[in-house]
């Protein structure tokens, strides 16, 4: 059920168009956090039977899906997507394999793009969430960089 708050005609139209409500925004961010946690815990690698895939194929596919999610979210128009995307990107960085300088560089570029989006976020709570996740992701990327050079 769609609930529209009448703050302005444009805002109501926007919410109706995207089917989003204020609680829907929070749900979207919460699902991104769940996605990130599942990636970090290795839960996205499980087959439907509950047995781990030893081939590494499901791990690679879950990482590819997560990377794609983080990469695409930063280009969306909705700032809620940016919040969701940075949480997933942080998990991707935290679960990155050692020794891949190309991926490390790609993650650095993505973080820079998210950082530029931070300045565009109007909602103060979302701005805080992105700033904290960015800081944490940068620290994780620095640790990954340290592993590459050791």
C-alpha cells in the first residue's frame, strides 16, 4: 500500500512514481545492510540445500552481484540508493581478496564517486550514514592496500 505525504506536489508525485514512502526508504537501507552482512559472513555463497559450494563459483557470483549493486547504486538519482550502495561497497572491500591491485584501484575510484555524492545528500541522517560508512570503507581499503604491499 502506497502512502503519500503531501509536502509539495512534486514530492508527492516523486513518491508515487517510485512507490517509496519514508518507511520504504528505511527498509531499502536496512536490506542493503542485510546484504552487506550476508556477504561478509559468507552467507551469499550457500546453495539452496544449505551446503557450501566448494568450487568457489557461488562466492564469485555473490561478489560480482554485490560489486554490480554498489557500482550501479552510485549513479542512481535517489540518494537512498547512494546510502544503500556504500554499505554494500564497504562489505565488498572488506571481503576483497589480497593481491588484486586492479580491484583496489577500482574500489578507490568508487569511494571517490560516493564521496562526491555525499555533498549532494540533503537528508542529514543519510549524510551521516554515508560519511561514517565512507570513513570505515576507506580504512578497510587502506588495510587492503597494506596487504598488497607486504
